């Protein structure tokens, strides 16, 4: 029941990023003088070396509003996602994914009976299952940043500029439109991927802040329910 939601949310991750709280320091890290492809590679390397990041954002997919609030760490992920007024909480610990949807979400993706049966309940299953697998790119640092930074067209390094008061390097995608902004000081974390074919804005903050990600208690095991059927 989550595959469709996963596909919707995947757009916002690939369409637009805007980041706050990047690496510290005031001296240039040299990214402004590097080839565009090298800047992107450096940004990906820095992101993958991070222990955690907080991602928030909003946008739309085919006119449907989307909101995203996720913390992604090495031990898993947690957060809240809203699509067209239907929302769900999400936790991943290892290969196990936990989801708690509101009644609108349950009705939309599993029917009215599910909204009654699983009202205010956590559901759990394996990230390797077909349905829950759609959430993998949202809950794994490698898949997340690989999806965000590996898909682009012809790139040009536009040099150093300022975004939200921070020094950044702009990498322009002349094929797909939009720009990737990378921190110009400290570690070259991705700062923003803004514009392009879709409109939206997603922010990153709290790099390397310890994230407590714990499995919800008393979750209903979807795998057990499947065996009963």
C-alpha cells in the first residue's frame, strides 16, 4: 500500500534541495575553482561521510501538495510525510520499516477497513518487501544522496555566490535546468538543488547531529498478517 506514496515522495528528493547548517569555517575550500563534475563528486563524498542529516521540505507533484520531514542516519531514519492531505510517520531500523498513517492515508492506500483496523497503530515490515521497498531511497544515506546527486545533465561551475547568508558554489545544470549549490567553506556539503522542471524546496540541517532512532513498540507485523491470509 506504500508503493504509490514512495514514488510520489521520490520526486521531491530529486527535484529540489535547499540546505541550512553546512560545514563551518570561513576560509574557501577551493570548490569554486574546480570543474563542475568534481564539485558534485566532492559534495557526494562529504554527504556520504556524514553520520546524519535532517531534511525538510515542501513542493508538489502533478499539482498534488507534498511535505517532507526526515532525519536520516547510519542506523536508520525517521520522519513524517504528507501527500494531498494524507500523512504517515516513518521509522527505519536496520531492514525493518515502521509506518503509522492517519485515517486519510490508510483509506487512500489500503481502504476504509484498514483505517478502522489500524487506526493510530504502527505497522512494520521488511524494507526488502515489494511495497515497503519504495521507501528505501528515503531512509538510506547512500541511496538518498546517490539519487539526488547522480542524476543530472551538462554541468557548469558558475563560481562562488551567497545563498541564505552562506557562501556557496553554484553548479548549473544546463540540460535539465536548476542549480546545485555546494558549501564554499568547510566541508563541501550539498547546500541546495533548486529549480529545474519541478518547483519545490527541501532543506538540509543538523549535519552529524546524533539522531536517536528507535523502533516503535507494539507494531503490527504486516508479514504475519500476510501469512494469515
